[in-house]
């Protein structure tokens, strides 16, 4: 096991329209957490990093439980701080200086989900009463940026909001945030017109990315950086492909085991649940052929940029098409646009300022955002 997600609660104080996690009044018990931690260390390689993420619902509603589980992990006989990486993803509505101190002390990576400026963020990320959450999220973004060494941001874009992606990036940059993950809502209905606009919108994102480098203020923008890394490495490497249900798993508060955290919301009776921590994994229930990169689309198999495309992502495919290994028209169009724009931006930066993307070649492009070149 290499990437593990602990969904410690299904409670959440928001009611985001595109959320894929079902809301339930349930939290992970200490006993279940202990069993999961034992399972993780028993089933991981001693010479590899283990990424353990706290997830929800809203995980910071259970901050005391996060502290308890963190102590369990760090006191485990097999714990090695050099290879165990902890993280938490929050909706940004809850943040205190006590939390900041704990995150820093235990080197826990911190990511806030925010879709951008208020007029974009509040389209989907609202409270149950319909009120937008942008005011408190922006306040906590600023607070976190002031006290934490690194704050990551995850922004979801949708057919209603993707055209504002350049504005989203500029908004985060104005707050001093430079580590930006942009993720589409794969479950949304993307029209043919939307797909035709992707190249132009991604192109404007690429121009911002280039300008930041020229201004000696590099930003990590996942849409561009991830593709530059793949281009330089000659395509996705075997260890980068979908490992869900094999080396990547997620655990619900009750200890049910899922192929991926994005699939927990379908419940214990779904095809995505492959066992329980008390009973173990039912190998025959792991249906994801996509981990073998067996794409069902003939056009993908014949495509010249197949090796540079994220057609292998099982959960993204499932949300789009209902199959782990069938690619949607949106993913196809998005990947083609991202690869085309990223290749162009890479060439222009190499020619204009002689930029050498060594971190990208090494598979760690996010390091560039830490540099002033």
C-alpha cells in the first residue's frame, strides 16, 4: 500500500452541489483506526513512502480524532517519519491557530478546497441553508498562509465555471498562494460547446503560468505542471498509473474498504467496496481492469498521445462513463488540450529564459513553486 485515505467522518457543515460523499452522522472509532493503521504498516513496503490522508465529510469537525490517530501512527512500531507523509483536506470553513500548531509539529500537509473568488466559489460550495462559504474560506486561506509554511489549494471546475479558471488562478495568486490543484467535475454534463472552449481556456491558464515564471514568481499549477512532467518523462510511468484497489485504498468511518476515496459515497453495497478492515479484502471483488491500463476505447489505443493521457484514471472514468476503463469525450478533449498547451508553454519558457525543468523530470514538479528563479 502506498496511498491511503481515512474518511474519518461523513459529517460536513457544507452541502456542496457536486459532492460525491454521502452525508451521514458517523465517525471513525479508535478501534477501527487502530486496525486500519496496523493493516497499513503490514501491507506496505519498507523502502517506500506511505501517504496517509485525513478526509471526510469535513475532517476538521473531528480535529481531536485527527490528533488521536496521528499519535497512533507515530507511536506504531513500524513508523518511520522519513517515509510516512500525512495530509488533511478541508473545505476551509474551520481553522484555528491550535490546528496550525499541530499541523506544523507533525508535518501534516494542509490543503483547502476552494473554487476561486466568491462569485465562482459560491456557485457550488454553500451551506445547507444556501448561504455561500466564500467569506469564511477566504479568511481562513489568509490565516493559514500567514502561519503555515505551505498551503495547498484544490479548486474544482464545472461547465458553469471552467471559463473563469484564469481568474481563479489570479485570485489565489493575489492571496500569496502558489500551489494550485485544478480538478474538473467529471460527473458533470459537459457539452460539445464546452469541450470546444477547453483549448482556449487552458491556453489562458498556460499564459499565466508562463508569465509567473518570467516574473520570477513561479506557481505550481497542476493542469500545466503535471503534463510538462509527463512530456519530459516520455509518458506516464508504470508506478504513476491507477493503483486503486491495489496500492491505493480508502477506508470509511466503519472500516469498509474502497478502491478510492472518491468512491466511498456509493456505500457498502456498491461494487466499489472490496471488504472491511475486520474481515479483510475480498480479492474477487476488485473489478478494476483499469489498473492494467486496458482501455476500452479503440480510439484511445490508436491515439498518438495515448501514453501522455490520463485515460487510466479509474474513478475519473467511472464518474464520467460508469466504467473504470472507458474514457469520456470530456476527458479526451481535456487531456488533448492540456497536453497541447503544456508542450507549447514548456517550449516557450525553454527558449525565452532557458528554463530547465529538472524537478519535473524527476517527478516532483511542485518543488518549482518553492523557488525564486
